[in-house]
C-alpha cells in the first residue's frame, strides 16, 4: 500500500515539478496564477490536470484550442511516480523515504532545466544543499557534520575541475561555442564546468555522504564521457560544443542512491 501511495504521490509531485521548471526560470510565482494553456490562455480545469491520465484522455491536446501539449510533461510525471515507487520499495515504510523523495525531485528538475535552458536553478542546488544538511538530522540519516563536509568537498572538487579546465582552454586558445540562442552569454560557457554544476555537487554531497558521492561523481563522468563521444561520432556535435553536465550528475546520483552500496561493495571486492 505504501508503494502504491508513493507512486501516486510521485505523479502529483511530477506535475508540480513541471510548474517549477516552467515558471521559476522566468521569475514567476509557482502558486498563482493557476496553470493555463500557453496557446489560448484558458485556465486548465482540475479534470484536465490529472497527472498522465489527463494527457492520455485528451490525446495530448488542449481541450479548448487543440494546441499540442508536449509529451515531456507526462513523461516527467511518470518518471517521478516510478522513482518514488522504487524508493518506497527500497526504503520501506520509513523516514528514509523523505531523503529519497526530495533528492529525486531535485535531480529531475536539474535534468529538465539544464537540458532545456542550460541552467541549474540556485533554488535546487543551494536550496538542496541546505535541505540535505537539515535532513541529515533525521534518524538514520548521515550525521550533519559528515553531510556538511561532503557538501564542501564536492563543491571544491568541481571548482578545481573548472579552474583546471579554464586554464587549459585559455592556454590553448580554445573557446567553447555558445548554443543557439545563447550567443550573448558565450562567456558563461568558457569554464569547462559550469558554476551550476559546482553548486549541484555540494547538494549531492550533502544528501549522499562520502562513499555514495564518490560513486555518483564517478558514474556521472563515465556517463558524460560516453554520451559526449557518441554525440561527436553520431550526432554531429563539435568538440567545442557545450554539453549540459547536470543531467549526467543527476543520473549518477540516482544510480548511487539506489545501487550505490552494491556498487561500492562490488568495487571493494574486485580490488581485493
């Protein structure tokens, strides 16, 4: 019953994340006005705002103007619901589920905003860091000192990567090309690693603690490297084209969250 409830709750949270992802980068309130169709401006009725189900019943179109609704909204809701259900299976009916739910929600937001707008919201990275440290006070969580130290260590590690990459790029006169539509912000893409990634590393460290953070970072680098090579080989990407790293950090974090202990023990066993 708890797993079913968690899954349904996750669908609702996914719907809320859609609002956050759309409105917060624009500086809009997530409370008011109510959700409306961007095409005709008509307020969405409650019956048409049921996660995933309403999208299917409306066949992906606005009831009023028949404007096509992007599938990314129900996909976000569905993924959140599934991950919440899996978290419930992993943690059981325990307070640990709160940590999973909050971190999953933050990572899903990161994936969407970084892929769509090349940004990681401070509300997610810095706010998430504070949340992770505070949640460490809950029974069974990482102690608050460990959480704080890991958060700082994660941010410093990524900062060193940015400084090293920036030095290398400048010394070799290599400039990263700004994505289409972001030409006026070209200087923001010259560090090799974004400031948002650095702040996100602190958030991940605050939630996961030392061992799982190492696994999350390691997995994110492997996934990012493989994806980058694939995009260059098959997707026509240039070596100087920026690739958002936040989604890979988010995916590595989710892998560490669910399978980190198993991966860590397997690695230690293999080494010895």
